[in-house]
């Protein structure tokens, strides 16, 4: 599913682009936000495609082992069940995944030796040996694919290949990991593979777009709230990212009553550590804390439901 942290970062990226490009409109920023969500889906499907092709290579390996004249013990005990189990086969037979593979031209994005190299390295792992010697069942098949995915995302060749085609891998990694884990745990599939990612749509639409709209719409109001709290600091000297982070945090505090104040504070302080200057964390933390106190006292921050949690 699409985590709210991932959504916040995507909104931050669009607001930063809007700040840097004076010709970019709010409407275009919303369209670009939609494109960034679509790219996350494609990145997820590309990662699943790689897992599937690696698993399917077990069939080729099994045939080669059968043709050997002098078979090792490993050759004799080897089975291609990584490719033929029900979970892997449900991915192979998924019409929705096949469409994504074709639409994204995924096959053209991989070097011809990529799958073979990744497969060979994984076959030598303890996780694969455990799977091969264990009982075949759905839980074991799912665990094998989870182990394969963990192996892949820690492999330099995988990271280099994915980043070459999807620069958003670094920012979307946690998102993709969560989505694929969710999908694997739902195997074997019954229907469209994207049905298991529906929460992504809800977060992207209900939270992300509204956060983007609210921050853009009330930019001047938020700046008026921030300015008095800067004391002797000139607002124009603020780092662009810091200004955007503060505006987003205010939008969330004021217009999202079900999100607890501390959640908002912690999230944006954490984001500032990754996307702004070394001193931003403490600056954002102190300023937001003062803003929350004053705005709550003025009745401008009203929380309800889960948002009442401190």
C-alpha cells in the first residue's frame, strides 16, 4: 500500500517543482502528482516482473541438470518448484501483470544475462537450500518469494538496474517493498494483481491530492502564520524546502482533523532530515511546536477521532 510518508514526499516534490518553475500551474502540479503515482505502480510491477523471471529460470536450470551425463547430488535432488508452485504460476498467468509487462516494455530493460546472474547467486543462498529441502506448501512458496525479493533489493546488480530505469527507486523503495510484500502474502492470485494494492489509490486520492490542494490554496495564509514566529529571521532566507515543509505541516494540522498533531510534527521533522539542510531538523521541530501551541490555543487546530491522540 502507499504509505502516508511516501505521499507526503510526492506532494513535497510537486510543491518544490511549482516553486522553481514559475510557469507551472496548480492544475499541472496535480497532473504531475498523478503521473508520479502511476510511476510508482510501474516501478512496483517492474520489480515483480524481475522476481517472476528469476523464479521462472528454475525451469531452464532444471532441464539443463536433467541433460547432464554426470549428475551431482545437487543435480539429482534439484526440483524446479520455485517456477512451478501455485504462487509463482499465478503471477505467470496474471493477465493484468502481463499487460503491465507489455505496456512497460520490461523485457527490453534487462540485460540478457541479468536474470541468469541473479538466479545463480540466489540458488547459492541458504534460503533457497531451505526451500528446496522443505515441504511444498503455500506458506513455503510465499516465504521463498519474500526471501528472493529481500535478496534482490540488497543485490548491487538489481539496484543498479532498477535505478537506471526508475530514478524514483530511492524515494519509493519503502513503498515498493510494502506493496510487493502485501502482494506476495496474497498469493496465489485470484483476479487482477492490482486489486491487492487498492489502499494505494485511497491514500493517493483522499490524502495526497487534498494535501497538495490545501497547501497550494492556503500558501499565503500559512506564510502569514509562519512569519511572526521567525523572530529575527528573514522569511526570504529560509531554505525553500523548509518553507514548503512548514506549509505542508500547517495544512495537515489545520485541514486534516483525524491526523494526530504529534504524528504530523514527527513526520515533517523526519522529512526535513532527509530533504533539507543539516540544521533544518531542529529548526522545523522548534517552529512547528510553537505554531501548534499557539494555533491550538486560538482554536485553529481542531482534532477529532484518531486525531485526538497526542
